[in-house]
C-alpha cells in the first residue's frame, strides 16, 4: 500500500493534538521493505568498512 501526500497529511493532522505519552505508544505505518532499508542504512553507517563494495571475483581467485 502506498500513501499519497494527501493520505500522509490526513493521517498526520490529528497527531499534534495527542499527548506525548500516547504518541510514544503509536505504531508506525511503514512497509517491511522500508524497515529493512532503514536497518541496512544504519548498519552501513555503523560499520563502513564491512559495507564497502567488494572487488569482483571470489577470495579463492585472488589467492592463487
């Protein structure tokens, strides 16, 4: 399901009137792909050496 800008505005409009403790208990409306992308981006920022592009070929090709 994709939200249009008007859908997002409609969903966000009542949020500014809710108490802070209730806002913390709300669940986000995001797709699983979005959560995976957030996790991938976070891992890339925390571990930049491990997330660099690797050279083509396998490790066995480079040893011989």
